[in-house]
C-alpha cells in the first residue's frame, strides 16, 4: 500500500540508509527499469486513476492528469523512496513501477504496480526480481519487506512466488478510501534470495 501523505509512491519513513544519488538503470530480458520522471504521468495516469487498480492502495485514484503529474513530481524528488518505472526493452512508455522505501539500516520496503493490460504476463515479477537482485547483490541489503492488503490476492501471490514469507498481520493498520484495512507483512532475507537464484 502507499499513503496519501508519504513522499514516495510507498509508505513514507524516516531515512536511515543513505539513498544513492543516481538511480541505476536495470535490465531484464523484456524490460528496462529507469528512474521515475514527471514526464511518465501520461503513461501511468490510466493506472493511477483506475478505481480497480487503486482498490488496494491507501489513497484514492488520481482525479486528473495534473494530479498524477504533481504526485509523480513529488515521488521523483523524494529522498526517502527510490522509484523505478519499467518500460518494454524495445522502447515505449512506462507500464508500471517498483518503489523502494528506506526504513532502517539494511532493510527497505518494496511497492509495485503494473498496468492492467500487462497483468498476468510475468512482467511485474521480472521487474521486481531485477530490483531485488540490485538490493541484495549490489547494495548488500539484509531484508526487504512488503505491506499488502489481505484481499489483494494478486500481490500476495507475486510475493509468495518471489520467495517472501508471510510474517504477520497488522490489524486495522490503514485508514483508506475503502475503509479501515488490515495489512499483511511479507519479508525476504538476503540469503534466501541469493540462495534461490539460478547459478
């Protein structure tokens, strides 16, 4: 989930780990992940304004392209969250994003979204995997966690396919546009990810 008041796409937090000045470009067989820009607003607005896509987010759908642009400008400038968008490797517009929030030394929070027409394609898994590789292998993070709604079955399935463990349920954690919601916390440790990677 992501809060309305937080500076990044995901939940806001006090920064403990220094955020690298430049966001590295990451590549997968089908995607290129690069830093979020305000210019991505037109491509991401259909998703961020779609009630079905935003059901499990902690703020309501964006009401206008201008609101989406302002939201992305804040996210791109955030010092607490790093925001990658992913685009088809052969070129084109952003079809989703992965956000990483700094929480405490060695640990960070993960958030993600993909356009409705690309769901079920494996692209979200590919994008999130690339970011996890970077966090664990390049940055040496010890833990990544995600916070998701209990009824967000697609998000839960993705996390479980990636090897995350359900660690707990926070009752009445979020006050959202659809009411008070519980939150499930999923966690993944560095050794778990690195041991599961193909050799």
